């Protein structure tokens, strides 16, 4: 049995049980109350027992986890306060990632792999436009046309729009206005820098699930300070990563520790303005992914940011201070207090507003999966550096990474854009020259046209057979590339 992870100290040690860590969790609290340090402490502990971690660095200050701590008066004070006799500073194995390829290895996926459901949310499409986008994906899948980057999708949209009447009977009505709206959405998406995300080589999820030579789990940090300027792009990327893990990983049943722990910082962005159908699918993925050995920890300011169906699945909780300046704030405090198992010796609603920085109300699941009684406690100090490392340190870690060179060079292989462009050029060449009205087409020419038609028909059939073998999961992404 893997040792328990002591996260906080109150009247007693408060430990997270590794075998219960894939029952998910919540870290909540107002800005400046200590959520980031709690996140760092949790990641360190998971790494120490050999569990890889993924987390987004939304403020740019988590990179210090790669270096030993020290020279921090507040950390030294906390060590003394909690009487941590065996405390020592330590850095942890870290891999940096960045959609823009500047602060880490590039993170890429393809349009086909993300799928129409998540892409539709990213483009802020209405129901009609989303259905048209789904038809475009279906036609591409059926014809074996790879949608790798945004120019592939633009070409496919133009092709389907130009042939809308041809596809109406088989796939349904394709509105020209909807095609135009999607195209405009793609332009806006490119202005946000999303073109960097949609290309190859696509991310191999196995690179997230690694340990170092000492058996410690690698901590994967996504640079998200710039990415967060486009909140929907940030939320959709993290949701796609989660869906990929869900579709790719096998069922593992009960394990003595998670296979991977996934932290969703700024979790409210995941659910903001999401349609009910998408919320239902997110709830389903969260419920089912724990059987794949993945623990999800949502990090947000207020527990009310999380839909009730999802919140009910988060068994391990760390609640930092909340402010109660307005009636709405007071309602949030009461709601947060009611999510904990009652402690007769603690007024939870009152305590939430009086917690110091670094203090929290903590409740972890016990051996039977039942929530522990809530306790007021101090979060243990991190062993690694608090705050960011220098750009030079970051670049050195990137160059020394085991995946360095695997993603740095972008690849543009033949896909929908090239194929459709070649088809259009060939079609133009195949147009017969104008003939006098009295002239009759030569038999040889007619024979050649029929032969070409047979070849093209066979090619379409083969492509259709390939497309029909593609399958999409709960959130619309491909089961596997």
C-alpha cells in the first residue's frame, strides 16, 4: 500500500489516501488565500509517490516546482510553526509545455481529433451552426479527408458549401449562412493564435505519463498566462486533453494510486456558457474517467463555480478563505459550508471567512470512500521553490527534456486542403473545350471520360470505407489517431 500523503496539519495530520486520489477533488478560495501553494504541495506529493501530474500555470509562478526551495522567510516560519523536523528542500522532475512554443514544448492537436462538439464551443456557434459543422466533419470522415489544421477546415467548409445541394439528401440541409458564420469564427480564432494549436505532430499522451530515474512522477506544466487571454481556447484545450485521456486509457479498476492527476485551474471557465448537452457530457467524463486511473482536481475561487452534478463527485476538498462582503458572497459561504461533513466542534460557515492565508478547511476521503470530518488546518509548506524560475533555467530544462526534438519542428502533410485543391485543379482540366453545335464528341474521348468516372467512383468508395471506420467518443474527439 502506498503511503498516505500528508497535506495539512491541524489538531492532527490530514492525509490524502493515494487509493482514493482518483475520486477527484476541489481546491477553492478567494484570490490570495493560498490556492497556488496548495496546488504545488499536492503536485509535489503525487510526484514523490510516482504519480505524474498535469497542471496549467495560469499566473506564471508554478515553474519553481522544478527547483529546490530555500531563502524564503515565510516557508521557514511555517516549517517552525508546524514543527516539521524532517523537512528538506527539493526540486521535482518537470516538463514544460506551451501552445505557442515559447515557454515549453509545443502542444498541438488536429481539427479532426478535437471534433465538432468542442470546436463548435470554441467558435461560439449556435445550435444550427453546430449541426452544420458536424455535417462537415461527417462528410470529411466519410471521404477520408484529414482535417489537420485550420486551412483544411476552411477548404472543407468551402467545398461543402459549394456542393450543399449535392449533400442535402444524404446529410441534411446545409445553410450557406451557417457556413459563413463558421468561416468568420475561424478568422477570429486565428487572431487569438489558435493556428499554433491545430497542426502536427500532435501531442502523444504517453509523454504526459512518465516517471524519472528515481521513480518520481513527472510534473507537466502548461504555460497558460498568455493562453488565458482567450478563455474559451484555454478551457477547450484542457477539456480536449481530458477527453483524450478518457478515450485513450484502458480501464484499470481500483489502483493503489492514480495513473495521472489532472489539475483544472480557473475551473469556472470550463463550465461558463457551456450548453446543457456539453455539461452533461463533461459530467459523464468526470464520472467515468476515474476508472481509467485519472484523478481530476478543480481549482477555482468558489465551489458554486462547479455544476452540482460535478461538485458531488469531488470527494477530496481543500477550502481556503472566502469573503462575505455582499449578500451574494454570504450565500456562497453558506453553500460552501454545507458541502462538508459536519464537525460538531467547528462552525464551518464562520471559519471560512476567518481563515488565514495558508489555512484551509480540509476533508479527505477515508479508506471506505466516505468524506472525513472537516478540520481547520495549515497547509504544509512546499519543498520546491515558490515563484517562477528564470527564462534561462526554463530553456535549459526544455532542452534537457526527454521529449525535446519530438514536437519542435512542425509538419504539414497532405490533408484535406491539398486534396481538395488538387481535385479542383483536375476538375478544371477535365472541362471539355467548347464545341460547335453540330460537332459530336469523339468515341475515344467519351470512353476516357467514363474510365475516369469509374476510377473516381472507386476512389470515393475507398475513401468512404476509410471514413466509416472512424469513431468519435463522448466529447466528439477521435477514439485514437
